[in-house]
C-alpha cells in the first residue's frame, strides 16, 4: 500500500496487487483461502470443466466471498477452436470478458502451441475479450500476440508445475524491452526469489499457483510471494548497481 | 429422445428446452454455461431453445485450476 498509484491495468481492469494467483493444487478450500488472503491477490484463475449435480467445487463462492476477481483459463484445450468455445462459455458462466488463454501442445510439457495460441488470440480479440495470453518465452511470438490485440502477454519462466524458475532471463528481458502491453511472468516459479527476479527483469506482474498451493506451508509461501513481488518491483524501479568484475571498496581508503 | 449431456446419453421428453434439461439433470444454474452442439446458448435463450434428438449438450462451470 504505497502512497503513489502503482496499479497495473489491462483493458478496463485495474489491479493494485501485482501477484495473480492460481487455485489449482490446493488440498482443500480452507488451505486455499488462507493462501489467497496471505498473497494479497486481487485476480485469480479458475478452470472450466463439466458441471455435475454436486454443484461444482465451491471455489466460485470462495472467490466471491473474498472479493477476488475471476480470471477463467482455457487449460486443457488443444486447439484454437476449443479454446474459443471454452472462453465463450466462461464469459457466459462468470460474466467477465477476461480470459487467460492457454492452448497446450501436449500433456508432458504443457508448453503452449504457438500457432493455435495466435489464432485463438485473434478470434477472441475480435469477439471482444480482454485476452491475457500464455506463451513461450519467445520475444518474436510475444510481439505477434501483441499485434493480434492481446491485453497482456504471459511468457513462461519454465513449464507449468516444474518450479524450475526462469530458465531464460534474457528472453524475458527482451520481451519486456519491446512490449507495449503488460508482461506477466507465468509458470515455472518455484520459490520467492524466482518471483522477485521476474519483477527485477521488468515484468509487470507474476502469476503462480503450484509454488504456493503445493508448498509445505501454502499460507506462508503465499506471504513470501507477496513480499517477493513487491521487493522485485521496488528493486526494478530503484535501478540496480551495474555488475562489476573487480571489487570496488565501499569504505574510504585508509 | 436421447440427448448427450456432458458426454453421457440420457433420455428426455421430446421438445425439451435447454432450461428444462439443466433443471432435469439437477445442476445448479448459477455460474454455469451451456453449449449446444458446440455453440454457446446465452442464458436468456435457455427457455426458448428447443433441443433436438441426438443433440450434444455441454454444461460447464468453474473449478480450481491454473
């Protein structure tokens, strides 16, 4: 809660927290609730699945009670057509134009399929969606997605759920350096230092789930992530010292 | 008539509407959306949309994920 406005905007949506959470992987809703509160998040993903007579998982009621906005995703979709239909169903069910577009190429890597992702972005933008698009850490593709009209690009740090951190920081910097839309580091975050690094590299926000929900103590890790994102953002704004090969005394010479 | 709902074939009276099907299968109406043969049926159209024999209906809701 700084005195100055440092909010993040895409489309008509404005966020004060730069940590976007996922809800997957939590062992139960009370664990998830404590983690979400500790994270300070204002926007959180949900997946779309077939409903049954049981009435869903209760995650919607939880997020509404906590006043956290919904970011439906298209996880599980393999083609642009599937992703577009899933997004349209999410908009109808949840009354939001926001969508986290993800089109996975295969189950082992869960890497985004770039061609289907680009096509789905074009179609969803034409249909009036605010598209936050999960993408490879590919600086060229990020530009193409921006040209297609996405509201934010979400490059991965590493494959979903791996906790491997940011495998190609230079690519993330390249994406940030040319992006005209917010860049949200999505996937691969393992621990707080990864989230801080994402922000230090210039990302506008971080999206993570597994690192918190599958941590031994999700609530404590959520708090760590909240602080890491804030710290990384501050450090980026503060302007770090250049890295030097040789030592430079920080005390006056005798 | 037979209609495929969420992947499962079920029997419904002829000329049932989407609204009647949703009620019949007992799925809570809040926070769900319906696709008929791969096209979204807006909530406002549920009572007017008649489902044909052999149609494919998908009813989706939000769950933990991402």
